[in-house]
C-alpha cells in the first residue's frame, strides 16, 4: 500500500459491483446503487487503461486472476446476507474493517435504526471515499463514523475508542477482501483485538486465501502486486484451530466456489466459475470459561 494513494483494489471491487448492479434483477446476485460513484472515468479492472474493459476481463478472468471477478460478486452477496441477518438478530454495533468503497453502511442501514456503523480504513482510501460521498444526495450519514487506521501500524483499540466504539455492545465485524494483503502478524493482531475487545456473542466474518502466497505452486503474480501484494493465507482445514486459539467458537467455513454454486442455483442462473482458492469464515467471540 502506498501511503498517500487510495487503494487500487478498492476501485476494482467497486467496478465489479457496478457491472453486476447494471444487470436485470433476474440476472444479478445483488444491487449496489452506489458502486458506480467510486469508479473513475476510463477505469478498467486493471485501473486506468486504454484497453477496453471486456478485453481486460478476459485477460484477468482466464489468465491472471482466474475466477476472481466472480469471487468478488459472490463475496458481496454472501457478506450482504450475513449483515442483513446480523441486523435481524439484534446486533447492537457494526464495524467494517478495511471498508474501501463498500456501501453497506448506506444501502443496508438507515439513521432511524439507532445503530452505529464504524468504517475503518487506510487514511488515503477513506479520505477519497469521503470526497466522493459529498456528491451523493443525503451525505453526510450521521450513523457512519469514519475511523482512519493503518492495520500494519495503528492500534485498533485506540482508534475505535476515539470515535465512540463501545466494547460492551454485541458487535458484528465485517472484514472483506483484506486479510490476504496483510502480514500474518497483522491478521493475528486484528482478530485478537476482536476477541479481546468485544463481548461474547459478537462475531467476525472475513474471507481468506487458501495458501501462503510464498508457496511454490503460487507462481502467477497479480497486476497489483507492487502496490498491494498478497501476503497471507491459510489452509481451510487449519482455520478452525487458528480461530479457536485466538478466542473464537462456532466457526462456519464455506468456500467461495460452494457459495457461488448455491447462489446461482437459487437464482436459476448459469453457474459462473468462482476462484476455488478463497473461503469465507464466520466466527463467534467465545465466553470466558
């Protein structure tokens, strides 16, 4: 991550969501009416480019990042469903870690819900997002609190507390598209913070890569490696032990490809290939024995 530059991958995610949202209701997995605001002119899935988006999508989806575009679509739907369920179940506070250009705080929440939503992100990306949001009708959103954090340097406890986070409230942490860009130490620190600074019954949902990017069979580097290189991964069978050791229980693990098949079958859509090397996991903060 470049210190003074907003996330390139955040733009790519917004573009994928904007493309999906333009489809007819029968053919899409979700609708994000805000996504297009975060896509600069002439943007492609590789950032600013003179090449047409369809050509770059073929290059990425069938050579460089096979199934990753569909992963983003399926992941968005999966995380949307989880957040809607948390709202229905009466969670009292939400923290979106590495929010990027995520719009859930605006499309799934409203001020009359009396819920605080904390958007935690890298300062440069967050500042860019706030600039863009000023041009959207209804800004600012009083229930959203922007918390600038560099996950590799700053302490979440201090940063969130400063903006009103209450560790005595049942909290849902959403951590999407972030873990694999961090070091193992940063991942552990973030999860340890959640386990130690939220009450039992709080939960976290995040996605992860199935293997360490340094492993020899991972040979095809992504186009954004110079700015946001992949750094961390874990085998699915090791995930429960890893999370148990950090203070979590009731671990639910599902591969992105499995979730994709389920969603496409439910909508009676042709199945799209979803990258088989990512999973989604939700875990609950355990009580003290």
